[in-house]
């Protein structure tokens, strides 16, 4: 982090992404998490997991069972996370729309992240809306990461131009 990207001190009820650990921590949340695509509710849960990693807004992982039938379709390709293992991609379908490779999951996560098995994360910028307790989340800058920015989290956030070296 440089002087121009100094940690924003969190206010009451806020979290700073600079207080999140590395390697990341996974925590359960009872917040109502909803995902809309094509004007259709494609996922709704109060059993999501948040992955919290230094400089990143939380990434929400929703139980695969809490997606509408047919909303998740296997897609080509994979990637590797140094902490979680090999991710597989999914297309998300809803309301006549298809968001290609807009979700991912870890079919066989590393032992430290075994809790992520059968959970799915989404890029919020590829959906109509991703909501946490009714608040519409903004996507993490840059399009590479899948963090969800809400009013309860402050940065600066990794992902935008000039942040790769953080």
C-alpha cells in the first residue's frame, strides 16, 4: 500500500479489509444473501460463508442447494487458488439470461478450506443484483476478484489499476 492508498479507518459497525487475515479466514453468516439474474431470484440463503482476506472485500459462498433448479451449469476452465485449491467455473442462468463463467466452486478444496465444498461464489458484477440483508453489493474493482462491497466494509480494495502489487 502506498501513501495514496492508505487504510481507511473503520467507523462504528464497519470492518476494514486491512484487518482481514492472510491466509484468508472463512466465517459463517446468517445475513440474508440474495442473487438476481434476468430479473429472477436465482439464489437465496441465510447460510452463506464469507471468505475474508487482506485487502479484499468479502467473497460470499452460497450453498449450491440454495440456488434455483437449473441456475448453475458447469462451464469450461479452471483456476488455482494458493489457499483453496482448484476452482471449477459455472455459468449462471436466470430469467432468460446466461452469465458465462460468472460463478465458481471448489469440488475438492484443500483441507483447510473443506467447508467451501458444495458452496458457490459469484462475480457480483455479472449479476443484476447481489444483496446482503437487502443492501445491493457493489463488485470488487477490476473484474478479477469476486468480492462484494457493502456499506459495512472499507478499503482501499485490491483489484483496481495499480493494486496488483499489494
